[in-house]
C-alpha cells in the first residue's frame, strides 16, 4: 500500500499567520515611538494600532501562504 500524502490546510496557515501578524503589528504600534509624522502631523494611538495591525496581518498572512505552498510541494 503506497503512503498517502498529507496536504497542509491553507486556510489554517493563512488565518494563523494573519492573526499573529495583527498581534505583532499592534504591539509594535502600541509600544513604538511617538505618534507624530516627519511632517508634524499627529494621529491617534488607535489608528496606528489598527493600521500596523492590518499591515502585519497582510504580511504575515502572505508569508504563511508561501510556507504552506512550500510544504505542499515538498516530496
């Protein structure tokens, strides 16, 4: 009997990466530096947490998708 191949669950990989990315981005924004841009504009802490959290979710989700594809293609 030939061994069966197991495939990674892409939804689980991408959603886990997105959740971790949101957490990392939010922590980075919350504990980062000041909320003033180089042009002198200031913005609220909640908007910076949301922006960097979404950015981190996109980046980590994409990285998790790449890892899932690489795991699926290995022999």
